[in-house]
């Protein structure tokens, strides 16, 4: 997929796998996800569900 510049597909695979396997993430990691999404012009709906994976402090 990267050979054909399908960045959105790669991004989607990563965030969905994190969510499906309930992998806990940090706030800084989520901010990096936001930056990557902005860089490839994806809307917040593509990754906002990851906020559920940030454990309460």
C-alpha cells in the first residue's frame, strides 16, 4: 500500500488495530496521531475513537 501512496489505508489499519485490541495509549501518542491525520488530510472522525484508549490519570 505504501508503494502506491495509500497513506489513509495504512493509517486506518493502525488505528483500528489499536482500538480492536484495546491497546492503551498516552495523550502525547494521541497528539501524534492527530498530527499524522492532519498531514494526510483525514477528518477527526477517522481517529477520535482512540481517545477511549487513554487511561484516566
